[in-house]
C-alpha cells in the first residue's frame, strides 16, 4: 500500500515525501532579515528538536548568514530548539536571550509564526517590537496582521490548499501505479539519515508588507482581519 509522507518526513525509501521546500523556507526567512540587518546580534528560535523540519530550516538560514557569521559581522547571541514549537516556550526563551544580551539584539529568526508571536510579545515587553526584524512561516492570520502592523518582517506562506491538492493528485496516481518514482513532478530527496526517497517539494512565497496583496487576492485572509489595528494608509492594502 503506497504511503504519502504529508508535510512530515518518513525515512523510508518506499514513501512519497510531500512538503514545501523547507530549506528554501529557511533561506527566505534569513534573507528577509539579512536584507534589513546584515550585521549585529541575532537570535535564532528553532522548532522542535525531534522534527527534521527544524534542521532543514536552520540549514537554509545558514546558506544566507553563514559567511557573515564566519566573518564576525553577525553574532548568534542565542539559539535553541523549542519543544512542540510552543509559542509560550519561544517567548520565555527570547526573554532569556534578551536579558543575557542586555536587549542588544538586532534580529530574531523565528522558524514559524506561532513562535514569532511569542517572540514579538517578548520584544514588546522591552519596547522593541517593530524595531527588531522577526521572521516566521505558515501564513497564520495573526502573523499576517503582524506583518501589516510592522511587528513581524516576513511570513513565508505555504498555501495548504496547494499542498492538499498535490497530495490528492499524488494519491490518485499511486492508486494507478504504486511506484512513487512515477508520480509526476517527483525528485529524489536524501534524508538526514542518508535514505533516498521520492519527493515533491513545493515552492513557498515570502510575504512582507510589500506584497500583502498576494494573500488578500488569494482569499487566504480578509481585509478586516489583515488590517486590524493598522493605521489607514500606513500599508497599501489597508488604505
């Protein structure tokens, strides 16, 4: 019976691994922050240590900031995993890192939107929300509102509808032919354990204040939710 590993890796050569390109997500998160803050003290709030996605995201970020870290332009003053991607834990961890750095932090790379909410809460308590760029992913409605408000810099959007449609199409194809290698659009993906699996890696979209119209036009979020608390005219889509 064919198995689809839907958005979570199963290290078995027989599965079809279906997800967004998480390493690319990490690159997009880091690039958005790096474009604003290419130097200084950075904090990295990673997801659950048992989730391979957390390390894929970190590897993507390293592609962007690795040279700057080596050169001493960027200093990682705090980096840790977060049990269950829990926003409350992310907030506590960020608070600790801010305290240790005497609030001398110029960017926080948060690996998802839920944790970004905790990060922003920690920054807000120190009067730093909106001044320190913060990343996230998933297209959470609250996070997109934070983009509009200016307290979160980037939200890498992975349209779950696209993932679901692709999964349905792949399931139908596997019913006709159980060999995952024959599903249209697959490529070989080597897992952290060194196992080659057939995969479909979808391309995410980084959302910033400049392209909030993308999620609005896609009806992922409505204008009222997106623009809640936003000063009219401060963001183009909230005019």
